[in-house]
């Protein structure tokens, strides 16, 4: 089955920019403008929840920056695709005046390395494409010349093999002038390639504590250059927990991180209507309205929502059933599946008949009133709905949304049915002992309505 979650391939990076599915093109442009105004050595932190699209954002930004530099690794065809995608000639021309080059470094992918400097330098060498011979290798220390000689004219995997065989930085780490050697490396590289190097460090909050701390402190100590800007994309709250694991629970991780970040930005998390539309979700469908209401209530990250939406499709929510079963899938199964992503303990309480609060929270507004209206028996009216009052008589029984939702919850999850008391009629819907079974089966994603296509 086709998944809603997108991998951060160049094709998907271009597609989401072209269609602006996440409504972030304006944020990309603003962030690039921020980079244009950086002076001296600088460091920026982009904070975002896990699954909020941080990797997409920084990779798209790197793609934009590299597309405007004639010496970047991007070929002419890819650069033209980026120009067509962003469709803003003035912005591209203005960005090109700064001659940026961007390097993307996945810290989590490399946190098996003993020293992060090895893998970081490797990524810089590879992505700056120094194999073209644009720098004077003789100016480098013997160690960095050794590193570069592996890259020049050879497959890049040779470098990793060499790193595994011998610690290329062992000698350089023992020298007092390691920072001077790295400075010379960056001066030569940047003079030939760009005016400013932007190094994106992603997934730092997922790394082992000792690797995360070592990477931050190595960068602060050794990568000092007025033409370098580091951009760290992470969940700062999670990184603070990581730092405390290393230094202790009483350690002030927040102030510690302030040493490394000049600016902290927060990545917007709102999911745009364009993104919903790309999944064929719209307000005209009842099930789609419930799904979008759940997103609004639980503020799922982009990744969480995509996985949630895939789960709904597997559960068979769109399958054609009788009226009562359709009601259960549209209003209850969708909620139960959402709770699995937000709080599994609350989910378990909900389906065991011990916690009605998620139902009350989700349908606490006017939307909930219209749902409840379908559950009204012949002599009941809902005063909060004007249409309902047109049928009011002296014998009408006024009900409130919360009470009717409680009746619904009890009918599905709490009531124990017997031979003589075998169903509960709420409006046009009839609930019985099978109602809960249907929900629990759907919850497993292996029920009779499950779809894996």
C-alpha cells in the first residue's frame, strides 16, 4: 500500500516545495534571508517536535543554497529544477549574490563513530566536492592531506574503510595545533568554493549522550571560522534530557545549550489545507472532517498524522457497512486509533470503558452537537441546535451534548448486554454487544474490514 509518509529524497523535496504542501516555502525564504545576514562565526538552533518535518526543512534549505552556487555538487539540470520549483527569480538572484555552500550532516547516522570530527570532516569534504582539485593539498597537515588523498579521484567508501583501519585523527588530536590545522583547511576550502559555508547538523537529539556532547564541544572549539554558520535542527527539550543523562539530572542543560546557539527558532507545526488536499481529505466528507478534527485536537506532528492516516486506511474506515457500523468507524474507531499515537494508557482505558474523556474532548464543540443530533430519540431535542428546536413540543425532553455522549459511550463500552436486554437504541442507531467487538477488531488492524491494498 502507498504510504502517506514521504522520505526526504531530492524528488520529494522538490515536489513538496513545488506544491508547497506544508505551507513552508515562505519559512524557507525567511530562513535563507536570516542566513544572508549572518556575520562572523554563528550558530542557529531550529527547534521542532519529532516528526515535525525538520529534516525536510533543512534539506530543502540546503538544496536552495547549493542551487545558487556554480561550484556546488548539484548539476545544471537539478539547479534548474530548483529554480522552477521555487518560482521566484528575484529571491534566487539575491541568494546567489552571497555565494553560499551547504553541507548536511546526520549526527544520528554517525553516532557510532568514536570521534564526531572524523565523520563531520568526511561529510564536508564529500559534499564540498573537493576532489575537483580546487585547493592546494600541500598546504594541509599530513593528516588532512591523507584524508583528502583518499577522496581525490577515488570512491568515497575508501575513506570510511581507512577511518575504520586507522584513526586518522589520532596524531592530530595529540598535536596542540589541531585548531590551526582545521582553520587552514577551511580557509583554503572556502576561498575556492564560497563566501559562507552553512553546515546543517540534524538529529542531534537522537544521539548517544557522549556523542552529542562531544560533537557540540568539538564544533565550538575547533570549527571557529568567521565564514561558517552551523544550523542545528533538533527537539531542544529532548536534547536537554540527553545532556542531563551525561552531566546529571541537576545540571542546567538549558543554559549549557545557550553556549552553543546564538539564535533559537521554532519550526511551525500547523498542517496546511494543501497537505490535507494532497491526501484527498476535505471538509465535505464526514469522515474527513472527523480526521481533521482529531488532528486539530491532538496536534499530531506531520509524521504522526501520516502514520495515523495510513492506519485509518488499513483499519478499513472507508469500507461500506450498515449504518451503525459506519457510525462506529467514523466517530469511534478514528478516535481510538488516534489515542494509540498520543497516549497508549488513555487508549487502553478508553476501550475498556474506564475513560470517556477523550470522547468528550473531541466532540465538545458545535461539531459534536451535530453528531449528537443523530443520536436523539423521537421525543428528545437538543436546545443548542436551532434546527432541533423547530420540532419542539410540550412533551419534548431537552438533552445536552455531554449527556448524550455518555449514553453513547456506555452503550458501546460499559453496558453488559443480556438475552432480555440485548441492545440500546440511540436515534437511528442500534448498539449491542457486537459494537465493542467491531471497534476492538478494527483497533487491531486485522478485523474483517481491514484493507492492505
